């Protein structure tokens, strides 16, 4: 999935030119139902060893949440999504209003490790680095299901087995934990509003498409995955059943078909080919070893691959009208994009 790089040493966000990079952190939220999670997310940002220069909360068309947040969350700049409803529009609003050299994104149901900002900024010591993303650990609300293979933790928006264990060049980041140079985001036009969650179907891949677009035709630049920059992402009980697992895999396949139409099959599917040829077979081999997972994990691996490939085939070869509905106006997105 990646080209390996040397580990990145933590340090201040100072480029080789001596200019100290400033950091804005954007959190997007759309519902009062996540208020406790949002408070925890903001608290983790306010407890950083290296404080961000600016914290922005973008409220996605929920006036009640905006009023409450503005009255309770001290030190946070609360703004309304100025674009169409959805995570892409909310993120683009945050980028447009941010003042920092670097813009980082944290999900409203995730909490950042105390050295998160420091670890992210350290990656920008290298002027070739356009973006830095980090590890996303699942925080299972009701415990990890015994059948859930770690190779498929991307289903719940988290880092999965097979990702680099040291700093490395990657194609795309996980949406719950990523950052970019703001000037690069603006120059690229930000996130596509026609990607992301569509209605009740968990389509995604807006981060994948953006990352591919940022690096296209620029072999000298890097998007760097830094696993030392960690966050914990809450996984509610509703995402721990077979129905959600299957639906999320299917939707991922649909999403990748849409991305392939924008970027071409080569860039859109390069990591997926390596994942299917290497990560999944190793996972299957693991499950048949003593103590390695057993038949339920093996079945989940097979089901996940089958559902994802079916979704991709339907999105790729389905009727144009069907695909047009899939890539229509985006609605609110719960899950970050973390798939291979």
C-alpha cells in the first residue's frame, strides 16, 4: 500500500526555512446526539502538549448545536457550514475560514492523543510533504466482536492491519485524522461535494479522491502517514453487526467506482489491488492457524471482499441513471474514509 520512509522525529512545526507553521484544527459536527463525543473531542484538543493556534467547529445545518456549542465550548470558533449539507461542504467551510498554514481534521467522535498536534506538525519539516495523517484506533463501545477481522477495521473508519507501522508515504488518509497545507487545499479546490454520504447509504472516498488529486502528476511530493500521531475513534454498537459490516463494504465498492470515474482506475485502485493480493490472503492464513481467529473471522474476510467487489461492479457497470443517483448531492457523513 505504501512506500516506506524513515520514521519522523517529533518536534516543533518549523520548516527548514525557519518559519513556524501555524495550525488550525477543524471539527465538523451535525447533530446534538453526539454532544458528549464532541465535548470529549474538543477537550482532547485543548489538552495538547503543543496547542493548536486555532480550533474551529463547523456546524452542519444544525442551529441548536451551533447555539449550544457557542455558549459552552470556550476557546472554540463556532461557524456554520456555508456550503451544501454534508461533510465535504463542512470541511471546505473550515478550510476557507481557517487562518493556519496547516489545517488538521478530527472527527467529532474521536479524541486526539496529547502529542497529536506535535506529531502532525513534525511531518511538515520536510517541504515536500503536502499532508500528514495518523493512526486511528477503534474504541469499541460494547467490545470488539470476536468475528471482526482487524484487516477490515476500515469498515468502522479506523486504521487496519496491513497499514504501515512506521512513517510512510501513502496514497490517502483516514478522514478522522488528517492534515494538509492549507494553501494546497485551496489550490486544489477542496473536497468534492458530490462525494461522501448519500442519503442513508454510507458512501465515502472524498478523502481518497482529494489525496489523489493533490499528488497527481507531482512525484516529488508526499502524503505522509505518521502512526505516532494517534486518535481514538468511538465505534458504537450499531456498527458491530453483520448487516452494517456487509452494507459498509458494499458502499465502499460503490464509492471506489465513483472515484475511478474521476481519477482513472490506476490511481483509484492501486492500493486496493495490493490489499487484495497481500493483506487479505495473509489475514485468511492467520485465521486458520491455532488461536488465529477461526472460521467466523475467515467468513467475515470472505464476505467483506465479496460485498466490496459486488459494490464496485454495480457502480462501475451499472446503468448510468443508477450511478447518477449515487453521485448526486451529498448528505451528512458519519464515517471517515479509511479504506485501502
